[in-house]
């Protein structure tokens, strides 16, 4: 290597170290991250690659040679008896396969695996919180510390003692010393409530739940921490000494299997976690899993990826650990990470990019939603160019301006959102957003009611944007169920001027449909046939199809059963509407205002003229489940959710989308998510499919 090339490499390494250390201080010391996780990972990987190519550049002070940042002076320092190490990362299947191959080859070479045997792993969720070490002496919590730099952390004992999930005294026969490693985190719902309360008091709001958890633990006043909804899961251990019934010995995760077997409580990672749980420590038992070989690891990764949106808390990947502790010891360590464990990260859910402009979209109900137009950025596994800004108040609260560098978040299938602006990078010409006065689609005035956060177009069915959304909604499966009438076709029909109202759909003929994009003769005939089938919908379906604000599928059915005809509903006043069970003043007022508009009443008359005559809702004869509210979650083995819902409703029951104190039963299938957790917290009876069938008297 030439001297000039060596100088450039050294300068690049110095620059990267300085930048990474600055980000570390912003994140770990001031709880104020200046870059997204993806950008931080990119910088770290760049430095790791550079040092790998030029080993002479590696220094003890390099960020690659330590786990995190140093503790702040405001807290006392704690020297970890056993270092809190980091994990190696994989970002794709190739990395997982390579990890499994290394593990398998080593264990087979040592005779711990037969020629045809696969390595056995213990798989866990990679929780997105703050790593904590808890030290118990004779079962009593005596100290708690953050990871810090892996060798020394901050003493946060007073704050940790306020977290109710963490036992102050272990149950059962505890060892003389037990150092527990785990994650302090905050559920997403709790995070949203906390931020709302912070904003209301005009106090700092947090970027994400992890940032909120870290900030809460680092409060100098434990009384503030006590008010924060923090949770904890144990996933490992450090020092373990003086187990009951054994000679005093030392066992730790970082030197797994180092002590004599007689001093160890268990010989596998999973069994050790079971042992921790038996002492009363919170362990994420429900989502932990054993797997064999790379194929088993990838299957777990895929399963968790699908489940991720339903989890109540954030995760950023999964962790694989060789389950056998003697095998862990044999595999050992490389640099500052174990060879027996791997973190398999999901595609970055946060990224940094530039906010190019803010435009507004008009929704089905006229809601005006500000949308960020972004410089394209890869986040959450896809390239994102647009992100929601929710409403005008949110833009003001986050102080986001056109031209800002912003952090964008995308979780699972959730619509991408702008989380915050990076104020340090704000350009001098950044512009504040101003809500337009007129609808960008129809030119009607935009209004915002005093008690609402959402601005709306007043054009109603005259607005082409609302017309498209209304027609698409009306054709959906739970409304008129017009098969073949998708969003793209609706756009073509509205843009061509052929369909201006819901009634116009029923006047369509095959001849005028043929020639539209992807619409041949057979497709046109099938669509007209589907429209004809929708001329006699159940009254509740028609009411739901109209897209009245606050009127969902269940409410529409209840109102339809109560009044019996569309004419009676149209003429009902708010008092009469409020007499329907579960219909309050907000819903009643919304229905009344909708039918007070003459153009909406005209649509009903036009539908009649096209031969649309709704059928009165049948009142359930079976009252087995009368007055009972059900919530469905997960995948049932034999029934679809729709089929289960229909059977419940046929028996007089109601189906809701959310769990509350009014919920009588939660029907849980495979991969049930946060609804199951909430039901258990509220003491709601949980049924599986067989339990529901028994309740219905079905087979």
C-alpha cells in the first residue's frame, strides 16, 4: 500500500470514529439521537470494513472495540463482574447459513455432532430497548447497571427498583450471587400515551419507545421513572455463584460451561432461562423457540417477521444461540462477540432522508392528510418516497419543515411516517407548511371543526377524490361485495366521467367497459353480473357502503335491524338514532348530517331508480349469545374469521375489532397477537375454535 493510500485510510478511519462517537454521545448520554439506526449501522460497517482491510489502524479506542458509550458523571459507575458483550449481526440469509456452517463444522470436528446431525439453537426476539444487568445477592436485588461500554455501566438501581415487572426479591432457592441480563422496554401503546402527555405539558417528546425507555431510566429523580410504563424481559446472565446444594462456583454466559457441571443449574441456554423464570424473573417464554440448522433459523425469522406488527413492543430482529452450554464454551469468542450467537436483524425500520415537499391528500370522508414527499430512501425492506405526517397539529408539534433532513419510520405493513426532523441539519431556507384553504381536487373549501384535529374538504360526493374512495369502499367485500371492481378500475371509471355517483355503477353495460385497461369481454360480462347481484344487498351492507363517518360494519347492521328500511333511517332524528343500542350522540349526529344533505338523499333515489332495493336485516332467531361481544384474533384452524363472525352474529352475538372491558370472549387462533395479551390483562375469557364451537353448539 502506498503512503498516500495509507494516509487517506487513516484520515477516513479518524473521521468515522469521530462521527460515530458523536452519535454515541447524542444517543447514550443525551437521549437525543441525531441519525437513524440504519445510518448508524452503515457508518459502523464502513469502519469495520476499513479496519479489516488495514489492521494497523485498529486502536483500543475505536468504536469497533467496545460495546457502547461511557457512563455519564451524574450516575455512579458499576464495574461488571462479567463483561456485557455485543453480538455479531447478519442482515440476510447468506449470513445465517454461514453462521450455521461454522457452528456445525466446529461441533462435528470436536465430536459433539454426528455426521448427519444439525446444530440445535435457542431462538429469541431481539427486543428494542435498553440492556440492563441486575445483581441479586441471596435473592435480593442490590444493584442495577446499564451496559455502558461493556466493562463499566451506570448505576441505575434506584430507577430499576420502580419497575414493577422486576422482582426485588427472587422466589425459590436463589444462589448467593445471580447477575441477570435483560432488556428494559416500553410497549408502543404506552409510548404513544406518554408522548401525548409530554406534548400536552409542552415537554420533550421521544423519538421511539427505545429512546423513551432509555430516557426514563436515566432520570435523576426515581419518582419520574416510577411514572413511566417500563417493562423488562430477562434473556441471559452474568455471574452466578453459590448455587444451593452445590459447592460455590462461578458460571457466566460469557464463559459458558467454564465451571464444573456440578455447580451449574442447567446445561442448555433454554433450560437456564426456564430456571430464571422459576425464580420469578420475567422471561419471554411465549416467543422463545428451539430450531435445528439454518433452515429452522430462517423459518423462525420468517414467522417472527409476520408476527412483528401484532407484537405490543418493538423488535429489530431475532437472536440465535447454540443451545448447549458446553458447545457454547467450545465455540468461544472472536473479538468482542461470541461465536455461538448471532443477531439476525430485520431491514432497517428507520432511515434518514430529505423532505422535498409537503402535499395534501383527500380521503374517502374528505379528510385532508399532509403527505411528505421524500428523497427516495430504503427503509423497512422497501424504497420509500412518501410518508404520512398525520395532520397539521402533528407537523407543528414535530416542527417539521420543507427542506429538513428527517427520520422516517416504517414498521411492517404500517404506512411510513416522518418521526422527527434533525434540527442540527436544518437549512436556512427551510419552509413551514401552510394548510391550503381549498381542496386540491375539487376546489371546495377546507374546514376544520373546533373539536377536531382533522381538516376536511366540504365537497362531499362532488369531490372526485372522495368519489373514488367512496366507490371503492362501497364495492368492498364487507359492503356491496362487487367482485372485480378494484381500485384501479374505479379510478378509470371516475376519471373518464362515466361514473359520478354510486348509482352510476348500476347503469354500466359490458360494451362500455370493454376497452378499459385490462378489461376484455369476459371480464366486462363478469363485472356487470357481479353488479347485478348487488342490487338486493342487506340493508346494513348498503348503509355501510355509503361511507358515513363513524358508521362501521357492526353499527350499520345494528341501525338497519332497528329501523328496517332505508327510508326510516333517512327520516330518523338524532334521538331516534340514539335509541339504537351502542349508538351514541357522535354516530347519531353523523348519520343525521349525512342524510340532511340533499345530494346524499338524491343518491338513494337514483339507486332505487337503478333497481337497487335493500333487503331488511334478519333478526337472529337464535339468542344463545345475545348481548355478548366477541373479538377474533389469529388464524383459526378450520373457520375463516368471516365465517366465525357470521356464526356469532347468527346466534345474536356481536363482533368487535378491539378488546375492552365489555368484551365477553376473545377467540384466539394461531399467532394471536397483542389482543390476546390485553384480554388476559383484563381477565377476558379466551376461547379457541373448539371452545367457540362448543359455545355455539356447532360441530
